C-alpha cells in the first residue's frame, strides 16, 4: 500500500449496486481503490428469511451492523442475534452465515478488512443473468478467498 487515501463521503442511496447470489441487493459504499486497501463497506438489502450460504473468508474479518431489522449470525458454533442498531463480528477463518429473521426486508452494513470483498460481488454480477450454479459460486468464491462450506443458516438451523 502506498500513502494515505483521499477522504470521501457517500450519502444514503449512493454507491454501486449489484445483485447477490441470493437475489438480494448489495451497495458498495467503499472499495479497495477508495480506501487504499484498508477496508470494504457494503450495504445489503436482504429479504425476509434470506441469507447467504455458510462460507469462510480466508483473508477478511467482518463486522455486521444492523441498520434495520432483526438478524441472526452463525459464526463457528455460536448463534448470535442483533437487531436495529446492534452488531456482530466474524473473524477470518471462521465459517459463518447470517439470516434476516424478520418478516420485512432488512438492511445490514458489512465492514470487512482488509479490503477486497467487493470483488466477489462484482465478479458474480458479471456472470448474470442466469442461474446461480454451485460451481460458478464456488469458482467466484475461490478467486476471492471465500470458501462455501454449507447451506444457509435457515436450512441448518430452521426458525421455530
């Protein structure tokens, strides 16, 4: 990394929007270029009962901040809960998944460090439209230091 980056601000509704593998939306608020490799900031709009497959980041730590809604996070063997204004943390190397457990769409801010996680979503979006084949997801994940290791938390730990 070279010298310090340039200060910037991103307003509500701004950022690069792409579709996620679950059909939800992610808005890239800060990326590798903008933060000089320090971190990535992503805002997710996640449908009711939705969430990603269980996966492991080989190089990034993640902080999950709930902007709006009610979420659960399975990280390793721990099941964590956070609602509007709450947060949870998932260290690199720990398999995890999260789920919007509410009946309305939820908003989740994800901060990952170091930067680079935005590339997974950008590369996945380049393959759309089309079905989300498991081999495509695995290949895009592998190219971005993400390993998919199981189904979504809604499958492994159904809500009562």
